[in-house]
């Protein structure tokens, strides 16, 4: 498998890249990043690109499976417009390019509650990406909707607070379907599902990710 990855330097993406490099069925791993990374491996191909100009790197998006782990927060992006550009525009540009170039499988990390009609800005962003990817009709589409992400020491404040609340509720048997997941586990599940699910559209809920 020739794998293509955006968001490969993020909390989940870095684990996915390592999993792909260690996967015997993966022959090449191409990551698309904004700046050079300190990572070397015989299978790894690093493409430093400007996501604002996909026409400059579109021909590189050729392979068997594409993975999108890209995402940011409003605080990190600096504005809703900037967050939309990263979370929606960049991901859909990558997905459209992959589809035009004949990539068969597209795997996307979304979020629980993704809904293009949601009152919550973040949920609307995730819903917009999901709908855009679905419309492209890849041979196999895998959309993962995790709950809170356990990023370890690099956790975001709001996620950390929410995760602690949910873990406390989980311990007494409440909201088990929304229990947090580590970024390492999420990456492993993403790769497994992209390789093993049959062709078609698959939306994998937070609870189903844990049960995979």
C-alpha cells in the first residue's frame, strides 16, 4: 500500500505515520507538511507544501490510501476564518485531489457530534468536512468520530477538562460510549479500519472505535 497523509505531525498523525512505517503491507508513506520534519525512514517521503496552492503539489497525491488527521483549535488558529481554512478547506482540497488522482481509500478523523447544521462552530466544521468527503464517493471511505482525545502531556486545556469529567462518569458506568481515547489507539484503529473494512462508506462512532 502506498499511503498519503496530511496532519502527520499532529498528536494522532505522528502515531499513524509510525504505524504505517512499521506496517508490512505499506510500501511507501508520503506525508504532506508545511515545514521540514526531523524524521527519516526508507519508506518515508516528506513533501513540504503550501496548502494554499494545491496545484503545486497535486500530482504528488497519488497512491492507494489517503489519511487526514489534520485539525486545529480556534485558539491555535487565531480566528474562525483561519480554523475553517485548516479544518475544512485544506482537508477537502486534499481529498478532491486524491479522488481525481484515483486514490481508492480515504480515511478521515472527524469528531463526535459532527453536524453541518449544529449550533456549535466546531461541530459544523467537522460536519462540513464529512459531507464534502462523502460527496466524493471514494471506493472506500472511513470516517472516525472519536470523543475526547487523550493527547498525554500535550493535551489541550478544554479537552483535558472534558476528558477528566467523562472519565469520572465512565468509572460509574455513565456515558461509556463517549469515553476518551488515546491518540495512539485512535491512529492504530484508523489504519486497521482503512485496511480491513469493505468498500463503501463507513462512519465509525466513538463507541465503535473502542470496540474495533
